C-alpha cells in the first residue's frame, strides 16, 4: 500500500471543538514523497488491490475519546503525477480518511444528545415539591401557624355567614345577592386551597407537597381566581341594568338568566384553569424547590429546564386579553352608572344607589390591582419577604375582607344575620368593628 500514498505532499487535519471557543489543535501529517511511477505500475497495483483489498484502520483522536463533539476541516494537496489515475486513487483515500473522521464526530454528537436527553428526563421526573419554609426557628413556625390559622378561620367564618344568610332568608333571593353568595363560595374555595396546607406544614415542621397535590393546588386556585374575575364582571352588569334600566331589570335578570350567567362563570374559570395547568406542568422541571408557600405558577416556571414554558406564556397572553376586556367593560359600565346616579334628583336615592355599587367597585379594584401586580411582575428565583407578603395579600386579604365590605353598610345582610343567629346585632357588624378598631 506504499504506492497508494504516492504524490500526496501534504495533508492538514484541523480538529476544533464544536460550538466551543478554545485553542485549535493542528496535526500536520507529512506524507512521504516517492519518484513518479508509470501508468502500468499503477494499474498493476489497482488489480492487486481488487484481488486482496486492504482496510485502512484510522485511530480515534484523543479529543473524541473524551466524548467531545468535533468539526473537521481537511485540506489536501495532491502532487502532479504522470497519470490521472494516481490522482483519483489518492483523492479516494483522502475521502475515506475524512469520512471516518466525520463518522466518529456524528456518533459522538449522537451519544452526547442521548445523554443530555436522558439527563433532562431524569431531572424532570419530580415526584414532590418543597414549599417555602416560613422560618427554620420552631417558635416562629408556631407563630406562623397561629397567625395563618386565625386568619383562615376568620375568612371561613365571614364567608359562611354570608352564604347562610342569603340561603335562609327569602328576602335576599334576588340576583344581586345570588351573585354575592357565589362570590363568597369562590372566596371560601380559593382560601381553602392554599392556606390549610401551609398551616399543616408549619405545625408538622415539613415542606413537602406531592406532585399531585401541587397540580391540584394550581388548577383549583386558578379556577377560583378566574371565576372571581368573571363573576365581578357579571355583578357590574347587574348593577348597570338595575340603575340604568330599572324597568327592564326583572325581564333581563330573571332566574334562568342568572343561572346561565353563573354557569358560564364557573365553566370559563374551569377552562382557563385547565389551560394554565396543562401548559405549566407540560414543562420539565429541573428542580423541586418552590419559593412560595403554595404552588404558584410564576414560581413553578422558574424551575423549568428550558424554554418550554413558552406555552404558559401564550396562555398568559390569552388570559391578559380576557381580563383586560373585563376591566374595560366594568369601567365603561360604571361610567354609565355614575352618570345615571348623578341625575337622580333626591339625595336619598343617590345614597341608596351608591351603597349598592361602591362595595362591588372597592372589591374589584383591590382584587384586580393586587392580582395584576403579583402576576405581571417578573418572578424571583430567590425567596424574599416582599414576594411572600404580596402573595399573602392577593390570596388571603380579598377573601377575608369581601364579607366585611359587602355587609358593612348593607342593612338587609345585617338583618338576615340577626334573624339567623337570634342576635340583636349582626355578628358581621361586631366582627367588622373589631377589625377596624385593630387597624386603627
């Protein structure tokens, strides 16, 4: 095979790491130079090779043995011989040499890709999550348990009173109070999804939540949150019809229409929750440490292994468009409501109209701005007191204060609660006074 390398003057193989910057290792192979031979000798050699072909064994470079992806650049200089057959022979051997190197590179890159895929698959197989720990000090954990338990019980107590008063008093079986009862149910559900798990974890000195439990928290919390926005929009329409078109109120807001509206609220909230939950958990997770006291979508997206969370961003864009539509609808509705109220001649009539609108407007404003600020800000990858306080505000404060806001100046709610419990004063009136006294 000596003559097969004849007239090969110089071959340079440049081996460079694929996709990486670094030093380029250059290996120069100087081929031996022989005297030209005749065409007959070349043909004889080719016939011998055809009878007994030989295989050139190429050693794997050291860089490839270290499983580094490589790219090759081969420059070949072919000397001028007396025959074109010699050049064809030399060029064929050069192609064999290049092909072997490229084959090694391809195999190496394929192996690396499979290893990386297996690594991501192993890392994304999360069986449980670790929620944010309030404190490593046991006394502070007990304080967190006591505080959250008191706030949770107060929230449950207030919303259950609203639900019971509306359900058992036939004077409150009107569209406005029917929607208010559904709002209390949603608030009760939203706070019961997140707070009890945090209370139990503080009491048991643990941080664990199962993968299934995390999925359940996300879908239920988003479900109640989305339903709140839709229901507040329906309640704004109810106030608009009652004040701007009072003669058509009973026809437009009949029992069947109210049930259809509430059913639409619950269905739309569920569909939105399924969309966000599917997009969030379709992303492979490279960590299981959630920097929040419950499974919150922005914090879960920070655990994603790659840019697969773009699906959730698309779902978020759709939700922002829908919420913006609800916001614009409510603003336009209240512009018409205030315009109509200011045209009422009697002061008593204006006060009564405002008393039915102001609580709803306050509840919507607090809920909307806190939720938008919490979800539209960039999520932090490290836990902070500010993030914790903001999450508590939008997840716990609205459900706790909604019963107080709606019953503070509502004599019908107060009278219904007094009849229900056999008290001279409404328990919500007493509770609201205690809360306001402590706040002051």
